[in-house]
C-alpha cells in the first residue's frame, strides 16, 4: 500500500545525506518493520489494458485489504460507517505493529484516485481519534492522493512508528512531483 511512499521518502533522505547502499538496505528493512498499511475500496479500478473493472462490488459492499494496483482484497463486506471502517483498518494495523502507549507515529491517509479529499480528511480524523484513544500520538501526517489505483474509490491508512532518526528523515527537505517541503 502507500507505506511504500514512506519507505521511499525516508530512504531518499538518507541517500541524499550520503548513506551508502548497505546502510539504506538496513534502514529500509527497519522502516518496513515500523510501518503497516491497510486499504478499503468502495469500487474497483479499471485497468486500461483490460478495459473493465478488476473485480465487482455491489453498491452495498466494500472490499477490505485491496492492493495498490487494483487487486482484489482479502474480504468483501457489507457497507459500513466510516467509523467502523477505520476501526477495522486500524485494528489490523495495530495487530501488525503492536502499538504502545506513548509512541509517536506518522499517519498517512492515501486516496485511491476517486475519493474526495473531504472524505480522506474524515478518515484521517477518525484514525487520529482511534490512535489517541490508544495513547498513540500523531507526530506527522500526510493526507491526499499519492499512491493511487486509477479510478478506484477508497483509501488506505498507513501508520509508521517514529523514533528521532525516522522523524528527521521524514522531515528532511524534499522536492518531487508529489512531495514538497523544506526546500
């Protein structure tokens, strides 16, 4: 999912600071172990080469656990509230990361291409509330369409546990097509 953006941003900052390949490999593995993502779709995407949706959802269904290339998810569920969707996403992420009270995280809510920004910010707010209720502080955030699946309606939530080094790498200046700060 959009956790790739987090890994790539931090590794890019390390490389820009002169880190060698062996250091970057070890750092990438550490960032990967500190990051978890989960996505949900309300529609499939249409891959141009196929010319049709990659999977089918009825209007009253969602697909939990979809991939960034429009792959089918791990389960099809009945449509539920945004609060319940975020609870499921973050419970899965928490099962993976084993978040602890007092930790600081990066919270990234990524749209799949056809989800309005207002809805992404709703998901962000609900995810932030979930994390706060579990004693976890959101130190940095990113919300928007960054790692998309063409015309898919849905989003992913990514959480990265931050330490001082990872926070510094995230905060390092960046100037790319989609990320720009500190320049």
